[in-house]
C-alpha cells in the first residue's frame, strides 16, 4: 500500500521558518512528480511547489523566494523549507505524488502562522 507520510507542521510566528518532510513508502516505483499543496479554510486546494523526476521545480507565485522544495530520490523523500512565513501561509499542507499514472496524497499537516 502506497503511503505519503508527512511531518513537520506546527505553529510559528510571522517571519519564522518551518520545514515539512514527506516520505514515500510502500511501493517499488518512483514518483515522477512529488510536491506540496495547501488548503486554507474556505479556499480551494492549491499547488505550492512541485519537483519533477526531470529536476524541474515549480512554485506558486506567492511563495517564490521564500519557500524551497528539495527531493531525495534515493530516500524517496520530498521536503519544503518555508522561510519568512506570513499569516496567509496558514493552511493544511498536503504531500503529493504522481507515480505510475496515479495521484497520491498525504494525510495533511497543519501550518499556522500567527503572533
């Protein structure tokens, strides 16, 4: 059974940093795309950052220059370093993977940016 297991959410003050991590478990195939989405209350889920198997990284405009996505294919992990956090970054963050033509999602981890 394929699982995406997240860790690293929490409460942080504006201007602070958090790092989210996600491990891909339970399959022998590699995910072509791994990344992070987020969903704030009352909003649709949006892409935050993705990292393809070819090495391409994409970010939503609102996080460019503040967030960095990392991927380790050997360890099957994807991480999101979030710096200069703002209250509008508050959301549930979901790890995402696409492998063998199928989308997979983690259970979500809460990130709250508040003074």
